[in-house]
């Protein structure tokens, strides 16, 4: 199947293209970015011929990809989806979903009109510990799920390039003033970058339930126009959940877990469960066995081990795009994010936005 990489604003493009390159039934048919230099590392890493490298979008889409992977800035997701959709190309959007619920609805409408299927990729969906936690919750191990707590973040978005190549702290500071990650108009900030993980996977864990009210506070660092730390409280009909985001953790969780550790804790009517990012086990506590004990993670099923494998499998089988990749579920999460951002700006609790 033919895959096009569209925009290199998000450093995850390199990770995703590597998955395409290593998939036995996929090939990179086109790379697009208006800045040719930003594509060079991928061209070199994956041996992409020059005739498949484009600085204009329309010729890239004219290669007739089966799937386009979109890694543009968050604020441009709706516009890019509306440009891609009329070709009928299937689309996988790298998280976050959109800059607003209004933009998310534009994307859903455009893709429905164009006939292509859309998915939103949240990389934590492919972490075995979180998938294991979901299975344990579904099996009733902790009873009714009452509360989800998430802590998500990293040292900052400029500390790592594609394939997690390290960047020095000095280079990070040099890049901050010009980076879209640190511009409000482009959809920057830790809240928009990481609250989607807590809100989207949280909505998945809660089987689609939406909160009634949202309260959010963010830090205000002089000289930085976006937040680097946010705490969101969601009041559900069944209880409270907390979702925290942080740019500036002591270490990156995929290398060394910081403190607090990145991941999720679940409180149910009959037990509790903790699932840390990239861990080889989850920890479970139940009324029957109140001592906290480790449960080994289960390997991901074939066809669901990474987003590229998942999308190709579902496109071939016409199977559902479900879970955290489902645009409808992601729209509920986007409403939480929008309400949180407004709550932080207005410094008050708000009803969930429509």
C-alpha cells in the first residue's frame, strides 16, 4: 500500500515513516513539506527517490496514496484535511486531533464528503501497559471505573527530533522563539500537546463517557506565551478525574521515568490499577487481594502493534477504526481540551463545551 508523509512540523513523522519503511506491505510513495530541507533526514534514512519528494501538496497527492500521514502543526490540521479529503485519500492525523472542536468537526465533515477514512494517532495507544490496563478494566477487575488520573509529558518538544534524536539544552533555548510549539496561534503549549492523551485515553477507558464540568489551571512563565504545565479536573456523573500535562519533566519517560511517573492510575469501586508509560507490568489492588501486586503486560495483537500496521490492517479488512483512533471518541476529548483551555483563560469552572 502506498503511503504519503504530509508535513514535517511534528517530529513524530520520522517515527511513523520508519514504521512504513519496515512494513512488508507498504511503501513511501510521496513526501511533502514546503521546506525541502526538513525532509532530507527522512529521504536519506529511507532511501526515498527524488521524484517522490515534493514541496507542493497537489503533486504529492497525485501519486494516489492509499493513506496520507499528516504531521502538520495543530492549528493547520483542519485546513490540511480539507485539502486532502477531496482526493478520497484515507488520512491518519498525528495527535493532537485539532486546535478546537470546531476544527475537528470540519475535519470529520470533509473526510466524510471525500469518502476517505480518518484516524487520529495517539502513540500511547500502542503501549502494552495501557492496553493491558484497558483489558483488566473491561474484565471488571476493579469494578466500576470511577476515576482516571493521568500525568503526561516530557522534557519538552524541542529536546528530540525524529527517531528521538537528542537535542542539546542550548539548542532548545535557541529554537524556542521561532518554534510553532511555543506559539499560541499555532496550537502550541503543553495543554494542547498532552491533555489530549489524558482526555482521549481517559474517554476510551471510560467507554466514551463525557464529563459534566471542567476546571483547569496553567502556569504563566514570563517570556513564554504558551503553558508548560497544566492541571485539569473533570467532574463526571460518577466522580472526579485529574489530567496533568508537563513540559519540563526531569527525564523523558521513554528513557527514564521521571517523578512523578508518567502514566495512568484508575480507581474503581472494587480496586485500583496503575499503568505507567512503557512499563512491563501494571500494578493491581483489589478487595480480594488488597496488597498491591504486579500483573505482566500482554503483547499487542498482530495488526495492532503500531499505528501504521493498524491502519493498513483496517483498510484492507474494512474493519472499524475504533478506540482512541476513532474521530467520534476523539471529538469528546477535544471538547474537554477546549473547555480546559477556556477555563484556564477565564480562571473558573465551566460546563463541558458542546
